[in-house]
C-alpha cells in the first residue's frame, strides 16, 4: 500500500492529491489518504475521500508520497517513528529541499511505486535535555534542534566529547544534520553539507563575538550545550520545528547521531547540487 500524505493547506481542494491517487490506482496500486495537519473527519477534508491516520496504516506501507513542503515531510517522518517507509516528496512549499519532485513531475511517482529508485539514507540526531539528574525531554530530529531565547540574548557554553568548542552570548545555537544544513543553520551562516553524509553541524545564532564559527563534527562525537546564564530571561528548545521544552539555567542539551535513518526515494530527477543551486540563487 502507498500512503498519499498531502498538506491540505498547500494542496487546496486536494487537487494534486486526487491526481496522484488516480494515477496510482489506475496502475493497480492500493492507496491510503493520510492527510498531514488535519485529522480524518476534519471538515476541511472532502467527504468523498476516506482518510486514515498515517500511524494506523504504517505497517502496511511500501512508500509514502508527501505533497507539501519540508514541514510536511518532517511531520510525516515524526508520525512514522521507527518504521523505515521510503518517502517521496512533491514540492508545494516555499523551498522544498526534502522534496525531489515538482507537481509537473507527478507521473514519475509510478517509478517509485514500482521500487525503481535509489535509497537516499539520511542521518538523524538523538536529542536529550537534562535538568540535574532528570531527563526533561528525549526526541529525534531529521532536520535540526536548536535552543533560542524568547527575544533576549542568552549565554551558552557548547562542548564536544566534554571539551569546550565555543562559549558566547547570542540568540541561540543550532544542532543540524546534513539534511537540515540547508534550513535554519544555513540562514545563521552555517555550511551546506551533502545530505547523505553523517555529521553534526553546530551553528551559533547571532553570536555577540568576532570569533564564533560553525563546527562540523564527526558522526561519533557527542555534542552538548549548557545555558550557563539566563537570569530572568527565557529560552526554549525546538526539535524539527516543534517547541519541545522550556530551557532553564544550567539545563544541558546532549546531541548525538541516532541509530535511526530516514529513507528518501531518489528518482534521479535532479542532483543535490542542481536542486540546491536552483533554490538558493
């Protein structure tokens, strides 16, 4: 079975979704409509298309076709959890670095449905927030995790394998995967990294120093950051775009490579370099 996962706020009236389901069904593939950001039965969804929760059908899936932008892809990854379902994205977003096809490429989904694609395996990072001896939050990110102040600068101390790499006052700090290097990290001055490599990218956000730079760490490294001074200021942790916890003074965020990988279906329509050049110029 193939899940078709549209963002109904991007694919208005599910016009592209209907074409996708029709194309797959006519070719003999079973499909399940699994809308993102809308529950089955939601009034925003058409009554003539039965909808399912992605988590309810995930065990039966051979492919997930995601119609939307990068945020839609991240939501699908989150809902799939540990299940290794290949993902094929069709871009209806602003940038769409995680979506390999444009709407005019829709017929190519039949190749993916037949398994005629290369697996592009993407690293994830495990995130753990400690408050003293207590674990406040645990999660996994495909894109990034970052600590950011609520409108005030904060003081952060970052380490790699227990050794200091940077300490600064600024807006926050980003821990990114190679897949996420073209997101917030890039906007904060970080490098573009090939998405199939295994690295942890540490990027300060608006640091008040002349010497603070991005660090690209090896896959076996364990990175951490401590909010050393907040006083009465507030900060938060965001994981793949979702605010996950508030940060207090002396909280420690630990980041390491996850055992999990996300599989993207690469049809070879465009290389990573072609795609990046077109979207960033």
